C-alpha cells in the first residue's frame, strides 16, 4: 500500500508543477518529513489530502473499468476501445452515462443504454476523423 501512495504523491507533484524546493517544503510542513520515503502512513495521507485541496485530481486507473456480465462485455469492450482511441478516461464515459441517462456509472447502464453510449462514442470518433469502420 505504501509504494502506490508514494507514486501518487510524485504524480501529484508533477501534475501540480511543484519545483523541488516547494515540494520538499510542503512535505516537511504537511507530512512532517523532508523526503517522501521518510513519511509515515499518516503523513502520506495528510500530503495526499493537501495536494487534492491544492487542485490535484487523481485519475482513475484502467483497473477501474466497470465489471459487467458476459452478455454486455462486448459493448463495454467497444466503449473502452473508443475511449482509448480518443485518449479519454472511463470518467468520460461515466459523465456521458450521467448526461444521457441519469445513471452515475457507464457500467450500470442497461444493454440498450450501452448501445446508445457506444453509438455516441462512435459518432464522436467519426466527427473527429478517428473512426475507420469496416469497408
């Protein structure tokens, strides 16, 4: 659990654009250590909370891909492929599900709604010149 948390701190540092001096001063004042490797678990939690308050938003991992029954898996795979091609995270599909159907997560959509989501992602790909389709 420690290594992924330390990796998140370093990702947040990069995404927030902190220089080394500012970063180390923040670690010392918020986490109580001059180096991330010296942080306690409580210090790690405080540093991550502080970085989120400063505007850092952790991205969802690929492992956060919705888990669904086998009957809907092909639609989820198609949506995932379209998202990856566009360079968009699953949060984008979740936002579309919320906007289109009032459902918080794309993985919670009914099969007919998943078809609509895939159609919308396909339309977006065509509009941006990314969809080749079958010829």
